[in-house]
């Protein structure tokens, strides 16, 4: 697979109907697999089998604009229910998953634009790009 540019990558919290404005970075997921110890008293080395997959956390950063309807939609969607998240890449392929918005943190620093960091906990399997 050839490399693709991150430019034009977008994220939506409503399944792709509306994309969040002014996004500066996205980390869609941190996939991990738990392990289950299968060692016993006769073992000379620990042994394991794979357990349950965990999509981990999704985070994205924005240049925050309190007048933006898409930024207000993030705050509104932070209601404890899972939303359908879609990450659209510059090559038109996309990743989807359900996630609960868990954090919305605004930062205002000297000589900088106001930014916000949004955190989500994945709540479903990830549909990977094909």
C-alpha cells in the first residue's frame, strides 16, 4: 500500500453526515488484545492465549471555535451514549466504529489559538478500510 497524506482526513461523530470543522490531528484507535494466562504448575514457561480485542481510545484535536455548530455538536453528543464515528481518509477510504465521548478539554495558551482535545472510548468493533 502506498502512503497517503493526512491532509483532508476528516472525522464525524454522526456516521458521516457532518464532519467536524478545524481538526488538526486524529488518532482513531489504539487496538490491543488482552492475553489469558494458561500456565499451570507443570509449566516451565508462562503460556498465553489471546483474549478480547479492545479498540482503546480515539482522540482528536481541533482549533476551537465556540460559534462552530460542529464543535457545539461534540458537547451535545457527550451524553454517555455511543455515537457512530467515521474517519474519512484522503484516499476516500474510511474507518467506522461506535464510541462514547469521554472528554472535551479546551486549552488557551499565550501566543496560540484556542484548541480543544476530544477523547472517545471505543464501544464496538472497528470496521477497517479496504
